[in-house]
């Protein structure tokens, strides 16, 4: 999944969740809107998770694993060892 797609959807979900949460918290009585509050919090959490994936703090499920680090050669920076004829 492209990084920009995760960032865009993360921002959209986060904004939607915050606006919905603000709207649900202003309504009275509060206990009648419990599922709306839970939904708004869930939108905020998923949006924050998508932003974290887009920034690289979390691994993307199904993505390609990062390349393995190569071990330095035992000869260091000298290059290949050639027989010296001794």
C-alpha cells in the first residue's frame, strides 16, 4: 500500500473521529449516545494507527519486509584476498 494512501486516510479518519466525538459529547443525555462515542474513539484510534504506519513507526501488514542488513566482510576495506605465493 502506498505511503501517501495511509497518510491521507489516517488524517481523514482522525478528523472525522474528532469531529464526531465533539458532536457526541455535546449532546445530552450522554448515556444515550454511548455507541456513537465508542465509534468516534475507534475512528480516532484507527486514524492514528494509519498515520503511524504511514510514518514508518508501525509495520504495514502484508507489506514487504525491510531488507536484511549485510554483514561486513571479514577482510574489512582491503578488498579480496589474493594468494601471495609464499
